[in-house]
């Protein structure tokens, strides 16, 4: 008896009986832990020009994951030594809010994971942005992760795309990104953090117009034969997401055009009125 | 700070201020529109986003269960402020982290006495909720301090402390383990149960989360949480809510922490200039009045509505 | 940060027109890798790998320590990637460059996250409280001696070879007492490995983005994009990383995956053969 109680009080048990062991990614009704069907995405919301002080900014949320991206530039480079004579330099800085995940975590800017993450976003956008138009200048992208529930990379890429669009930086195409996972033989899209920690998952970023893939990132073990299905599904999903992103951009542009015609309603005032 | 004002710009702004004329047409004691939105981070126990003009700060409060130290000390809060490089594009990495560290120190100095309330005790002298207050300065166009503390205040207002009850296990021979509990609405009751159990043999003391319709209890004294009012002193005038050029014109800046009930619970002086006491007196009186007003207005706004709350004050 | 000299226009044009005809500057076919040479040191747990002129030394040492609080039943594995200006003038001590971060993270993911090592087998003495638990801490140090392209693959082979080569001292647990035997008394025991992931890197070269395996340094610099895949012999992908770079059709990615499957098998054979050859030279005396 007393031994039982010892264990009840010990922190180990919480681990053993924690959500990991009981977690069922797909129930008998073919529904996921949050009630979605396998190929259903979480609610996608995007807003442009969230930070008027930046040249372009966007906030994107996939379910509970929320990421804000701010774009500065093209502008004169801070560090002249790094400028390139034939194209613009792209800098990416990522900061994850300490409260973003389940546990509070202070991450320093020099953290290797964050650096790697920033590097992969940088190299995703470098070939897509028409950097040759802005020789000897730099484009800074700051990404803030405010909420984290899986799909960090996809949300960051989507937010960056929209922020770049908002800043009016010429790009070859949208870059839209989506994660996919596999449970037994069922592929599912847009994973939450619980699903991410339990299932093999891949994040894919596509250029929807050409249907080509620019980023593939998988960090979990999966048999080669299973990979292809999941990978191609994520690509298809990315193309669908592009439609949503395009809609947001068009709506925003239409609203701006209306305001310019009206000539009076400034953006801030407009927003204030609706909020009150 | 690397941000510098040209002489002409500085004297233009300063002489305008001395004539009670500001660049954006406000009077000296006017705020820009203040917007406060609570509950912006669902994974935190309390969170808020505050904007004053274009300055924007997001704050989240998280509670973690911590064991108390030997000396019975507890209820300490942990604070961190991070300034985003997008808020201060002119600063390099090092000065940015210096600035973040300065703000963090300021925040924890003024917050520690406020947050160490008995409501955060789970089991007296054993376990407590450690509040971690994390702020992110997303953009700045002057008056970061007021915005930061407004966001912190709103996040603490939004904070819900999970309801707990003490659990006592009875050690061998006693048969089934006894789970004692009472709704932990107030910590006094909780303590009472445990004191009662102290006479008995017991093995481990733990706690249970109580399921309820809401996420927990709000802080009791939340309506009397202080607000920060920054007075920018440019002798003989002083002005509120300075923009960046206006901040650079003020030789002295006073941060006043004022409770809506009218008491002053902290003063912090920024700037190297010296300050004659006579000037301080007038500034203090006016500051306290303004702080009371601001705090009252925030309370009215935040209390009036549930969920998302926004409110411009003047 | 010192910036590397960019390849000249002549070099760029030569490489890109050659690859269109299926030829590489060093005479290899696009899908042909350089020769991998593995050399073992006198001590167990010291390996030098070279891939053409790229050279990496891997070293393992094991110490007895307390475990991490959150993982009380598991040993600790630390992978140190030591980049020094010796390998290439592009590396600098201090703040790591993007490339260094990518390589060390990739190694970390390939070896640690894919659970190549049985970490629970590194636990010496388990218990309810962390304060009485002892575990092995394995420290794998990779010294990059010379960078002639594809450091990652070379380092990965070196790391896997060294983990298979290493023997940890035998131990005996009686109650709460742990005895660690020096190698003279008892033969050291090999590590428990779940699987042997290896990394294969690709570059996409020229106007048609031709797929090239095992790129040299020049090819890496000129590449439109790179991709690294870690696989094991059981055809399981452990890490797949194509971080940006040129956009490709999905089939090209799948083609690279299939090439990597074959290459990993080849690499595994090389490592196994080298280890067998080495073990013949060593005498293990069982008393």
C-alpha cells in the first residue's frame, strides 16, 4: 500500500501515465484527438500589416500556433561588409516567446535550434525573393513566435510569405508550407504539438504555381516506402493553403483600394471603430 | 541609445513642448490611444497585449508549481523582458540585450512585492505557484514603460490561479488513503485542513486540481494593481506619453507606480539631469492624480467586459 | 565573420557546362562518391575518416555521471562538433556560422534524435531518486581537419564507425555498489546500437539542377541547392533536410531518396568491413 502511494506521489508516474501513453492519434471513428478528420486543417487565420512600423508585417495562426513576421527593407545594410554587389542580403531573426510552448522556456538568441531554424527560412526565401533587383541592400525578416502548438516551421514560412507580400517585395511565387504526419497507414495534415511528438512528420514548403518543392524537413524515423505518400499529400495541402493566403492578400488590397477612393478612413481609425 | 536627434529637431520639439504644443497635436497631459486586449495567449494563465500609439507589448503570465526553499521563502516571481530587434532597428545585438536586461530588472523590482501574495500558495511552506511574467516588446514608438506596465497589469488582471485542494495520504495501517479536500477558494481554509491533519500520521502531502467551470480564481487585489505613469520633466513643464523624439528632449523622466486607490508604490528616475525637490512635489501630485485616473479607467474597462477588452483612454 | 572567396565566373561556367554533359571536374559520374577511407587508432574509440581530401577525426570517451532530471533512466550522449580554422578559412572560433550550425544540428538529429544508441542501456544503476542513479555519459567529439566538401557525410560515417568501434569498461553492480573494471581486468563491452543511420548529401548543379552525390567544396559553393538525407540499412529515413535552395519537382526529391538508400548500404558495408579488419588486429583476452 505504502509503496503504491510512494509512486502516486512521485513525478515519474506522471510520465508513465501521461498523455503520451494514452494518446490515440486516430480514434475508431477516424477522428483525430482534436476532432478533425485526417486531412482537415486547423483554422487558418492571417492578417496583414499588423505592425505599422515595419515595412511589411503579417500575423498567421494555424489553430493555436501563432506567428508574427515583420519585414524591413530592402534598405541600406547595417553591416556594409556583408553586402553583395549583385543581389540583396536576406537576414532572418527568430525569437520564440518564453510562454509559447507548454513549458516556460527562455531561449537565447544564440540557441542552435533557433539558428538552424532561421537559416532554413533564410535559404527558403533567398531564391524566391527577386534579390537581384536590390543590389547592395538588405532585407530583414523578424519572426516572433507567440504561440506554439505544432507546425512552427509551416506557420513561420506562411507568415513570412505574407509579410513579404505586404512589404511589396517582388517574389517569384507564394511559398506555402504545411506539415503532414502518418499514423499506421493514414496520412494526416497540419499536426498539433501532441501529434508531432508522437508521429513521424514532415514539413514541406511548395511554390504552388510551379508545383515544385523548396523545403522538405523530416526529423523522425520513417520507412522510405511510406514517405512518398505523406510527402505528396503535404505538397497538395500546401497548394490549397496558397488559395487561402491569396484570398487574404486580395481582401486586404481591396480594402486599401476602397480606402484610397474614400480618401478619409485611415486604417487605424477604421480599426478603432470596428473594435469599439 | 544609438537613436539621435539633430539639434534643430531637438530644439524644435523642445520649444514646442514648452509652449504646450506637441507635434501630434495632443496637449501635454494627453495619452495617445491606449488599447489593451486580454487573453491573447491561450497557453498562458494570464496574458495581455497593450498598445499605446504604435508601441506594442505582449505579456504572458505562467504559473508553475515550485517547491519552497528551506527558509520558507516563496512566491517569488520570475520576470523577463525581451525587446524585439524589430522594435529597435537602430540598436545592435548587444545594446538590445542590455536594454532587455534593464527592463527585466525594473519589472522584477516592482513586481515581486505585488505578486508574492498568499493566493499563490498551494500548500503553505511547501508548494507554491511560481509566476513567470514574460514580456515581449514588439514595436516601440516611445513610452515603452507605460505600455509594458499596462500590459503587465492587464495580464495579471487576466491571470487565473487554478483551484487546488490539499491531499493527505495516510500511511500504513490506516486502510484506504484519505483524500481530504476542500475547495481552495481561499488559502486560509486550505491551511486549516492541513493544520488539522498535522496531528495525524501522514506520508506525503500533495494537491489535486479541482475541476471547475472556469479556469480558476482571479487575483483578489487585482483592481488595486498599480499602473505606471511616466512623467517627462522638461523644466518647467512636464508631459505624458512621450514619443521617441519627445523622450529624447526630456532631461529627466520619472516613472511613478500608482495604485488606483491613490497610493504611490514606487518611483524610478531615468536620465542624468538633477532635479530640484520643489519641482518633484508638483510633478508627484499631478502624477498621482493622473495615475488614479488611468487606473480607474482601466479597471472600469476591464471589469465591464468579458473576453476581449479594448479601450482607448484619454 | 570571414567571408569565403566566391568562385570565379570561369569556374562557375566550366562546372555548370560540364555537368550538363554529365561530367564533374574531378572525373566522377554525377552519382559517384569519392573513396571513403577509414583508419582506426590504437585505442578503442578513435577513428579517422577521409572522403577524398575531406578529413574528420571522431573520438569517444565515456564517463560515469548523474543523469538529467527529466530522463532519470537514460544515459547521456553529447556530440561536440569542433570546427577550427584548420579545416577551412571560412570557419572561425566563437560564433558559429550558418553552415556549422547546420552540420552540427544534422549530426545531432541523425545520431541522437533517431535513437541510434540505446540510451537506456547506458544506465548503470537505476533508482527512485535521481540522486542515487549513475549513468554513462558518452562524449563524441568530431574534429574537422580539412574541408574539401561534404563534411557532413564524412563526419556521420566517422561518428557511426567510432560508436561501433568503442568499448565501454565493464561494470558490476552489487546492491548500491558499482564497480568499474579497468580494461586489464575485464574485457570492455561494445555499445548497444539500435540501428546505424548514415547521412548522404546531394547538391543540385547547373541550369538543369542535375543531382550530384558527394559534392566537393567547389560544387557546394556553386550549388543551386543542397539536400541531406539520413537513412539506415533498414531503409528508414531518419532525417531529411532540404532547407530551401532551388525548388524541385517532387519526383526529383524521391529520386534522391532512392539514390541515398543505395549509397547508405554501400557506406554501411565499408564501415563493417573496416571494423572487421580492425578487430582482427586486436586480441581480446577473456579471463
